[in-house]
């Protein structure tokens, strides 16, 4: 390896131009949907479209409304090992991973719940990613700000906005809760990023919890 090479490299700036100069780099033009996955907002956006793809091609993989099951709104994926209360309201555009527990009265919308998470009674999760083995207490609220492309532009893509605005404040976006985070009863987490293995004691808004 060249000792003078920079510590970090960018595909767009450092790799792709050199490949194009050597005429070994090509592009494929597609009119189908695609999305980059660089941010949590992009993950929620991609999840929405992935579930829609299931709806079109493999509807049997999506959760269906049953008389004794939770209320399902729109496209929802629930892993077979997840335990979901019949009084929960799930959807639209929600993916629930393996061994997740969703207690009575829980509301989940436009979110990804990763494996082993526990959502206790009456908590609310909107526009968020809940990490592995997280615990969201009773009546807690975890909410992000929806981010999406301009629906009036053909082939519009999700813009990767910077994490901070020019004033140094966190831009409102999807809330991300890292793995093994404990959110107590009644706590609110809004437009925030919580790193793994944290035990929250107060509510947070527009913050990064290190």
C-alpha cells in the first residue's frame, strides 16, 4: 500500500474517476427504483419500498389482519418468532425482527424494530430505528422526523443531508436507538441518535447521546 495515500477514500472522488480514466468503469441506466443506504432516513425510505416490493411480488410474506391479532395498517413485516399483542397497532411500513416483544397498546409506524427489542405497554415508536435488544418502557415515545424525496420530481432520490445545519444544530431526521439501550417509562426521545448500551434517565430532543 502506498504510504502517502490518504487515510480515507471516497468512491466518488478517488476511485470511480480513475476507473473511468482506465475505461474499466461502466454505468447501467435503469428506470427501476433504487436507493442509497447512507443514513437512517435512507434505511426507513428503503424499508418502505422493500415492503411495497413484497406487496407486489410476495404478499404472503407480509402480516395480514386477523380477528385475534394486532391491527395491521398497510405493508408490515413481522418475523414469525416475534410476540405482538393483539391490541397493538402496527403500520404502515414497519419491519419487526426476530424475538421482538410488542406489548399491549403499542403503536408503531414507519419504523424498523431489530431483533430482540422489547416494546412495553402503550409506548409509541414513529419514524425510528430501534436497535437490537433495546428496551422501550411503558408510555415512552420514540419519534423522528419523516424525510423523503420530492414526490413531484420524476426519479427523485432521497437527499443525504448533513447531520448538522450551518448553526451547528442537529438536523431533524429519523431517530436511531443503538443496541442494548434502555428507555425508561414515560421518557421521550425526539429527533435524536442514541449510541449503544445507554441507560436514559431523562427525555432528549435533537441530540446525539454519546
